[in-house]
C-alpha cells in the first residue's frame, strides 16, 4: 500500500512538472548596452517585472551588447522582424534604417530639452511613430530613454561649428548623422560602438557623440576624450518592442502583462536616467574633462549650420510627422 501511494505521488509530481514546463515560456530580449547602463537596466527591469507578475511563467532572457546580432546594432530591428529575436529594448537611431520615421528624433536641434522630448513621445507624433513601427512587423509597447547626445573629442574645446572642421567624429550607421556632421565641417566616420573605443584609443577618430551616461559609465575620458561640449543636439529614445508573430501567439492577458510591465519599466528607467545626469556631469568634471556649456548665441550658430539638414530630411521622415512634433513642442 505504501509503495502504491509513493508511486502515485511520484506520478502526480511528474505530471505537474510536465504541465509547468509546458506553461513556462522564455523569450529573448536584445539590448545594445549591458545593465551597467540605464539602457541595459531598462531591459532587466522589464524582465524582472514580467517574471514577478507572471509568477515565473514568462521569462525574458536579456542578451546585452548586441550579442544576438554579432555586435551590429543596426541589424537588431531586422533580426527581430524575422523572428531571430523575440523582443528588444532598442534605440530609435539603430532602428531608423528600417523605419525612416524614427529619424525624427535625430533631426539636429529639433528638441531643446526633456519637456520637448516628452511632448513628442506622449502626443500625436509618438502615436504616429509607433504606427510606423507596427506597419513594419514589430509591436511597440513603451518608451524608454538613452538621453540627449553630447559631443566630445581629444583635440580642443568645441564652441562653434568652425571648431569641428576636419575632426574625425565616430557616428552610428545612419545617413542623417553623416549629413549632420558633414554640414558642420567635421569628418563623420561610421562604426559600431564595439569598434569605437579602440578607434578612439589609437586616434583613428578624434571624437564621438553619446549621452552622458555612456560617456560616464564607459569611461570615454580614459581614451583621450578630454573635451566635452553640452549641446543637446538630439535625443535617443528607447522603445520596448515585440516581434509581431510572438505577440499574436500570446493570450490577451499575457499581452497586457507585457505591455504594462514595459510601460512601468520605461517610466522607471527615464526617471533613473534623468535624475543621474547632474551627478554624472559632476563626476566627469572631477576626472579632469573640460566641459563646455554653450551660450544662447553659440548654440544658435549650430542650429543655423544644420538647418539645411532638417529641411532635407523632413521629406524622408514625413512632413506630417515632423509638423506634429513641432506642434507638440510649440504647445
């Protein structure tokens, strides 16, 4: 009798194990940066919230450093669309080659501050942007933030467009960045972030542009970047997104769980990122970096020098979308 009860209990436990294994699901999540950066922390926060709220039935496995696309972050969107990646917390810059509308956020000097960025992402322009992403086979869920991008170099302080003349500046793989820095007289050089630090170390490039969080955590000052200019020339929002096929296969309750967890993780990360800016800048200065803050007139000179880039790219992005963004800012 005892043996029978024991065998029955083992059989029940095995059945339960099979059932749990069948219901537990794991999905890949791609990010370009690790959880040493706010970007990677956003992805991990999303994974943690989903794990907690699904009682362990859904696991989001975060793969940082663009390892699912062999370090080439510009291939992330295509890999997600084809199903090689289930989900991602990606950059509007890196996805812009496949979604031209995302170049909106890279228009030089369109946004002055976080209030302008919020007006765009949380308004009609944000909805239009999400619609453009969904049209291309990806379901966008929420916004995050990589921050406004500043410029640094190893040669001299940059206060005017003339100071950039001839400097080799590492840029991401977007033609809009090529046009922007060409208009400013610089020599833009496209390369992945994995290749950027070695190039800065050897002097193959003179400078780079990135949010303060990247400059600080990646210790870009250690590879000769002695001069930093705060010019806020563009922002780099992040987007939490899911492959459309994966999304369709999910029960409605799981979709809502994933979406709300993404929204909550995004809000958490945006607050984290913005609250850390002042301390990051203080630390960067303390490490001997010369920080230049532009006067209104100096800032306007950069705006004027890149006006033709805004005009050229408005038609590529969509005049209605650009107008929606400008209207949101004006309000």
